[in-house]
């Protein structure tokens, strides 16, 4: 993988991690304003967000520690 692709992969990984942290903060705020403290809320967004973050981190670590 050439240098530009690695930089793009790492930058996308960092952006997605930051986005997921901000997203989680705002969802927690939204759940707090729901009746009963958001106990009835089903978080289906996590079925997309967690696999995406895990995949990007795994790919970035693989590229970072891959032997040439």
C-alpha cells in the first residue's frame, strides 16, 4: 500500500473515532431527556458504528505493524 493510501486510511480512522465519540455524547444527552431516562431506547446505530470503528482500527493496526 503506498504512502497516500496509508495516510488516507489513518485519517479516516481518526475522523470516524472522533465522530463516534461526539455521536455517543449527543445520543447520551438525547436519551437523558427521554421519558424514564431513555430506558426504552433501542440503539440500532451501534450495529453500524462499532463494526465500522473496529474494522478501521484493525486495518490501520495491520498496515502499521505489517512486515515488508
